[in-house]
């Protein structure tokens, strides 16, 4: 029996370095765009970045991560699908499990029901985007597709909020095992 060739083979070492270099050098490039172009999942694309730009925690840390971000003040909650990019600037309300979902209910504009059991990985991303320094916590499902992203908020001068940066670093260290690698871009 002849072997069936994969229609979207995973990139080899050279191609992987090329993709990572593009992501590092082009801050206008969305991870989801690269994933579509390469026939990869967004999580697979992020895994090409060095630890200085992206570190990983297990999806089992979902509740810990959400509890931490719910006390940070206004952040950017982003949902990126092939059909839409939805952004909500809000305080993440405290959540709790019920009826098979992690439920967000609070007085602000953000609420909903998240299938936390499908969260396989949590990425802590330090990648410049749209020519600006960013920090985000990105949640990925069991297929490697993005669930949602939570970005550190910005002040009136568009600078990342220092207290949120400290909390991002502390949560990353706690969930990913130690401080981030020095030499970040």
C-alpha cells in the first residue's frame, strides 16, 4: 500500500527558522495570518518563537490564569477568528465553573461562557505587534486554535501599565516555571 502524502506538511528546520524570523522582524504580521499561509495552527506558529518571546503553561492552569487577570483592571480581551477580530477593553470579571463552562459575569461589558476543559495550552507572548510593545496571555484549544487573548492594558500615553506588566511577569514565572529568559526583543 502506498503512503499518503500530507497535503500540508509541517515546515522543515529551514522553513521553521524563516517563519520565526518573519514573526520577529515584521510586527505588522498576525500569527493567525502566518498559520493560514503555512497550513499550521496558531499555536504551532507561536511555538517557533524563542522563549524570550513566548513561553508556555499547561491548559490545566486556566483557572489560575483567569483568577489573576480578573484583578488587573482594564485589559484588552481579543477574540481572533477567520471571520472577525473582536476587541473589548474591559476589566475581566471573576469567573466560576458551572454547567460545564467557566462563566464570566460582572457589571462590565465582558461576560460569557468559556469551555475551559478544551484549553490545552496557555502562551505568554512578548512579541511586538503593530509597531508597539505588547504582552499577552493567549489561550489555545486542543486543536491548537486560539480561544482568546488577554493583552496588558495601556495608559493614556499608550504605554503598557507598569503594575499589569509586573503581574504578567509574576504569573508567567509561576505558571511557566521561573523568570522569563533574558534578552527579550
